[in-house]
C-alpha cells in the first residue's frame, strides 16, 4: 500500500529505534539497562489512582467527553488554580486553557492550528524530535536554531537572520530543556516575547518539565512574563510531576485565539479526554502537590550518583539545573554514537546518542534518571568497570 508522501520525510522515531535495539538484545538473553527514555518508574500517587477508579465506576463518565470541548470546566479550573498558586500566572479557565492528551499531542495540534503548508517553523537543535515530526505532518518547513553550551543552551535570538525570522510563523521552545536539561531566565523570556511580537511568530512553549528543577532554581512559566499571552501558548503535562506518562493528560494555556484554534482541531480529531482521567487530573493538581518535592528528592540522589560515577571515569563537567536527564559530553575523539555503542557493548547500558536530537547534539549523550535506584546503581557499576 502506498502511504502519504508527508510521512516519508519523517525520520524513524528515535525511541522506536532504541526500543527495537533493546528488545533484540533482551530477546538474546542480555540484561540490558536502559537509561535512554524519560519515563518515570515510580507509581502514580495512590490518591490519583483511587479517583480514577471512583470516576470510572460512574456511568455519567462513560459517554463522550465532548460537553465542553476544551475539557471539563472543573479540570480547567484546577489548572488555573495550579498556575496561580505555583507559578504566579493568572489564566482564564473559560478561554485560555484547553485539556490535552499530553503535551506531545499539543505540539501536533499547535502546528495544525497555526501553520499553513510551506510555512517555516523554528525549533531548537538539539531538540525534542516530535517537534520536527509535527511540523512535517502539517507540511510546514522545520528550520533549526542552534542552542549551545556557551549560551546556556538558549537560542541567541538576535543571531537568527532577519529574513528567516520574518518568514517564520511559529517557534517551538522547551525549558527546562529536553535533551540538555538547561533552564531559561525571565530575561530570556522577555526577549522571546519581544522577538515573537516583532516578527509575528506564534510561540509554542512546551513546558512539561517546569517543576523538575534542582539547586534552588524556581519553576518558570513562559506566561509569567508580560505579553506572553499575546504571542503564544504554553504546553504542560501531568506526565512528569505525577508519574502519569501512561495516562495521557496535559494542557495548553495562553493566547485565546490559539486555544480556540487548537480546540477546533481537537473537536474534529479526538473528541477529548475520558472524563474519569480528567477527574484524576483534578485530584493530582488539587491534592497531590507533595509528589513533586518527593520525586525531586529521588532524582537529585540519582543525579548525584551518575555525576560522581562519570567523574570517576574521567567525565567531569558542570551540569545544568533542570529535567531528569543529564546531557553528558562524550570522551574526546568519539562521536555520540560511538560512545553509545561502547556503553551498550561493554556495559549493556543504553543511553541516547545526542546526534539523534539534531546536528548540534553531536558530542553529547543523554542519561535519563527514570530507572529504579538499584538498576541505576548496577548501571553505574558496569560503566565504572567498562571505562576504567
Ligand atoms: C520536551 C517534551 N515535550 C513533550 C513530551 C511529551 O509529554 P506528554 O507525556 O505530556 O505528551 C516530552 C516527553 O518526553 C518531552 O520531553
């Protein structure tokens, strides 16, 4: 069967390739430890699971969740209260919030809502691979903006050629950043708003790691800077703070025209999120905030273990302050793929090669801290032995 041309432009999804590689080795009896994927292993807090069970038993929730196509108002109210309480941001639940099936879905619908075929969309390189795929599926033209360690992995907006900035209709950004772990500053966000306003660029500020920050860093919402709502939306998700990656629930907030447009796309695509999951989301946002410091404590311990191990094998660097990933420079003279292969062959440990996140990801690999402590300890022991 011949399939659509637009799909041919999309490279195979990075994690699918990794999953296949791991599955093959495991099938051959190898005890592989994967530090490649960011998927928390701790369970979703009990109270959230209980709320899902309660709501799932209620036949009222068994029908289409389309009464309010932006998601249940009660869910949007909980999101608004969360944003006011945690990030100091006021958002109108009626017009400035929409529930999503995860922020990944939001990326896709954002492009469909804003970008016409052939239009240019800026995205950082390295960057989350799903942005490119979403842009290509909407037949936009992805253009990479490099982010480099010497600039704290923030794009230097004034270096974007003005012809390119004029041509672009949208831009994806994500801080705390996957894959580098970098965080943004209020000053950078103010510059971003100015840049977007000058060039009429709609910003998709993908922020699912907003609460995963260390070393006294404060969670920072794009919407906390003046003017942000005029130029874009922020995506957020319950996946990471509440260990809910499998549940598929998140939200977009901000510019009301974009929210209305995303709502139109969703109405005609998926008919919304199972109400019982939205009730569970309300429980998470209104009663389970303590899950965040609890998880941060776990990640910090793991982060320190990996950094100490890397130091022992001669990889010593200054880590940045966000996400549950470590963006680790590879030993001199090796490519990211060569180093990944070396760890796989000699330690049976899988990490993600930086090259998979874009040209500028070369020279780095990404370690994820979302594995049980015992497995991480075992992985570090193997790395110590392999690289001694
Ligand atoms: C930058 C970024 N955006 C979005 C997502 C997807 O999150 P969700 O589970 O909310 O779809 C991820 C997941 O790893 C991510 O790293």
